[in-house]
C-alpha cells in the first residue's frame, strides 16, 4: 500500500505525543473526588437556580426607548478613551478644552466626588433597560432613568412579543417608574419581603445587560439599608455582588423562592461594567411608590417640619447623652409645622419614631417621608438630658415649607423669564456654522485657500448627525438654483436654509471622505 508521507508523519507525531519517556501511554486525569453528599448539595443548588431562572423568565422584560436627545451621559458613547472603555474615540483629549470637557463628562457620570450614578445605558437618542411585570393589569415596574424623557417605549417579552408602552407615572426622587402595556396575560412576579433579607442571602439578578436579553447572574446580599450612596434623594439600597451591568436597570432582583426583593438600579464601577458592587431598590420601598403612581400618577410624601443635623459625639456629650448615643439633632423647627405643634424645639435629640430607633438622618428622613400624612405617630427625644415622648402628625410635604424654600420660590417667580435664544434657520437641520478663517483652516489641517463655513455644532438626534456631519467639518459648496455654487457667507447660508425644507451641500471632513449631503428639516 502506498503511504502518504504527510499523513504518516502526522500519525507518528501524534503517537509520540501520547507516549511517555518510558514508552507507555500517559494516564488521563481522574475526575475530582467530590464526596457524594457535597455533590448532591451542588446539584440541588444548580437545580434551584435553574428553577428560579425558568420561573422569572416570562415576567422579566427588555425595555427599549427612543428619545429626542440622550437623557444623560452614558459609557457606550463616552467620547474619550479611559480604562475599561476600549470602544471610545481613540483620538483622546486634544486640547485644554477637550480635557475640560472630559473632566465634566466624568463628573456627570461618577459625580464630583466619585459617587456612583444610576446604571447608564444606551446611545444618543436611544437606550435599552429592563423591567418586570408588576401586576395582572399590564403594569411594568422599572427605573425612572430608563424611561425618563422617552418619546417611544417598546417592551419585549421572553416569547418574542413586542408591545408599545406608556408611562403611568415616574418618581425621580427614588428612581422608580411604572409603565403599562395593553396585555394582561403575562404573570406578575410574586413580591418578597425585602425587610427580612440578611447579608449572605442568595439572590439572582435578571435583565438585559448590553442588550443581552434574559441574562441571569447570581450572588448574595452584600449589605442592606445603604442610604448614603447619594444617587437618589430618597434611598435605602440593597447591595449585591450579583453582576449588574448597563442595561440591567429596572430588572428584578429575586430570592431563591422566585420572589422579587429589589429593583436593580445602579453600580459602582471604575470601568464600564460590573465590579461586584451593585445596588437595588428594596421592593418594599419600590412597591409603595409604584402603588401610588398607579393610583394617583404621582408620589405624595410627608414632612414634620424640622431641619436635621447630625449628632456628633461632642454634641451628644454636651447635651447630656453618652458620647456614642445614636440619634439626630433638631437644628430648626418650622413655625406652625407638625414638629412645632408636637412641642419639639431646637436642640432636641430625636432617638425614636413610630416605634423604631433613629440611627441617622437618611433613614429617619425616608421613614417620615413614607409615613401617611394626617396619622398619629409616637416620637421619642431627649431634652436637657431627659428622655421625652410626644405624638406627632406628619403633613403633606407641600404644606410644610421652610423660610429658605419660600424665599427661593419667591425669587424664582419674580425673576424675569429667561429669553429664548434666537434660532437660526439652519438649526432646523441640526447644525450651526461660522466663518472659516485661515487660522481655523490651518488648525483643522485644511488648506488656507479653502473658502467655506466651519460646522461649529451638531445637535444630537438631528438630521445633520444622522448624515454623519461632525463639528469641525467644512461646508465649501451648496446646491442653489439647480447648480453647485460657492457657499458664500453665514448669512447667505442661513437664507438658503430658510427658503427650503431640504438643504444640500458639499462637505469636507477629517473623519470621512468629502461628499455631497442632503438634509431634511426635522419633522419633514
């Protein structure tokens, strides 16, 4: 038989690789020796995860939104390269102005002190978030920042059905929103009791991170009652290490019984993705807000009319308490407000409200705000080193106003209305231009003898942006009177734009080939 030399060499090499120096085959590695009991536990946990994921699937939804403009900064289209953002513009900061813009963008995303922000998602004019079926009437619970400013909302279910949705109500102070679809056949998630969660409890996050629908991650509750994260005005977050990424916003955090215990809302990250620190709004808090939004379309909160100051060890000792005493200091009392009527005075130390201990300002403020107005509550406090008690009746927040708030409102009402900036005709196409000087041309790498107009700004979501026009592009020719002509000055360009619903011109760009483009006015 004739041998193929290549095939024969391959066979010899393969055989040699399997033979040890002593000429025997190497043994295959043995399976790990896992005790039978441990293997049973592991399999049981896997089956539990599978069951919970399968149960939650029909109730978890993807929410796609269209907006006239991006509601805020997002990391997908972050303009400069930063660690963890390889998809960013690779040109990097080019000038002090660029560096300043970069710094401002960082502040918008992470905050001036590096605090976390709501889970960012989507690109300019669009975004994808998550949510879940809240009841059997078509209501879906999600985050306010997912649907805020949306012109169009589409909800996608696990079976592939997509339905338009409308906003029933939204509360930016807690980042909770409710939307509605005209379909009641999808099962709502059963509601758990988030007040009973303990650190270490197993949880599962479900959502559409990076538009990957029905993604499931697992972890534990890392902390409860995180009320100093400084994302929302009212907060008491659950912290979890279950991976939460852009697009998970509004999705359910469920326990191992398949009950929703939180609404995934935010992340702390040094990159664009998950760093193991995610935050969810407790379902007890989110549901209370959602129920109000469904019933009234708005959220009503209560006040008792006191300015809250922290109780420091020094102040506690000087007021006759133990240096490690917990509570809050009454810094100011609104005349005629609930606290004034209950007999509270400046310098009192509040240590209890509605049967609960008062440990700090954020939790107390949230407790009061969520208490029904007009109902009696017991309040405990110290004065002159003596413990006292009283009955206090919270009032609607709009009825309890501090002097500083009243003055600010008065000033705002008396201030002259801001004059609308004059709008040029070319703004209808989404761009503005200015004269191109030789100096500007040189800085842009354009020959000095080029005559034209410099594109000074491009509006997000505009016809100009859709056609790929960028700041720094140069308009050199226009189509006028059935022929291609020199562009002329800014005024003549504006007059051309004012006289037509379409605008055609030749543009030179450092980002794309020079070309003719045609723009239609927005809405035409």
